[in-house]
């Protein structure tokens, strides 16, 4: 049998050693990458889970607009449930559309206190529509309700009034909702977004009821201009309502 030279044997051994070293390095790198990916995935899942628990544990109080009622929020509540809320944490406040918004705001204060007692939560989120913006703003600003509210989402809120209210001035609520009223002045003077509450609004040039449509905007809030949506159409707009659910979850 032919014998291999020592030099050739050394070359074979060196090649084998190099191959083993490269394989080992690649395996180690692959394992490290896999471990890093797993760790990052676990961290992300943990973060997502924590965020989900936080967001869906906040009770939400919905406040309807002029002549509205709890049925206005059927779609909104469905969207919130799809985003993780339990039905037991979704509440609709009803008030007298033809009475006085000061009284309505006082009623909202009592309603929020009852929700907090029922759920054990220290704060609630408020989602309002139309004249519900006036009721909510009076509660948060004048009655000090901001200490009990984590998020305020105003959908086409009459926050600075609407000239459309001129059609129903026989009612106190409509007098208060007309631009320039003493009620509007009280809730819009000074800081429009008091406290640590996070504020956001959604409004549209296609509204048709809130005139001017920019009345909904609040200084200090995140103001979202929706391309084209009608005043009532907002209540069934699952895209906007989804945005609001995510805002409350933030």
C-alpha cells in the first residue's frame, strides 16, 4: 500500500480541522441568532400582552349627542369588544337633550363615580358625540372630572358650538350649544384640555351639523381631520371607531 507523505497528511488534517471549526462557528452563530430571535419574540409578546391588559381594563363611558340615546353606540361597543374590551366595561350614559347641560354634566359625574365603584377602576375613558362634547367638557373642566378620566375622545363634538343649534333655541341645551354662548365661553376659556387626561377629536368638513366643522377641535388635543364623513355617519364608521379604541388603549 502506498504511504502518504507527512506533509500531505498534515494538509488533510488542517483542512478537516478548519471545516470543523467553520461548522462549529456557524452552528453557534445560528443558535445565537435563534436564541436572540426567540428572546425578542418573547419580549414583544410580553409587551403586547401587557399593553392589551392595560388597554382593555379601562372602563369606557359613551356620551350621546342631541336627541340621541344608548342605541347610538351599538357599533362602537361592538368595535371595542373586537379590540379586547369586555361588555361589562362598556357603559352608555343617557341624559335629557332638552334640559340643561350643566345638569347633564352633573349627572355624568355621578354616572362615572358609579362606574368606578362598580368596576373598581380609578379612571374611565369617555367617548362622546355631538352635544355630548359639551356635557363632557363641562364635567372635565368645570366639575374637575379630569382627575377621573384617562382619555377623552370627541367625535364631531360641538365643543365650540354650532350655528345649527339656531333651529332649536327654544331649548336651554341648544342655547348653550350656540357659538358665543356663556356656556361655550366657560368651557373654552383658558386651558381646553386640563389635567393629565389625554384628549383627541375626530371631525370632518362633510359633517353638515357641526358648523363650522372645525368647532370640534380642542387646543392641546390630538385633532384628527377625517376626509369626508357625515355627522351621523361617524357613529357607524368602524375605521374611525377602531382608531378611537386604539387611542383609548394607548
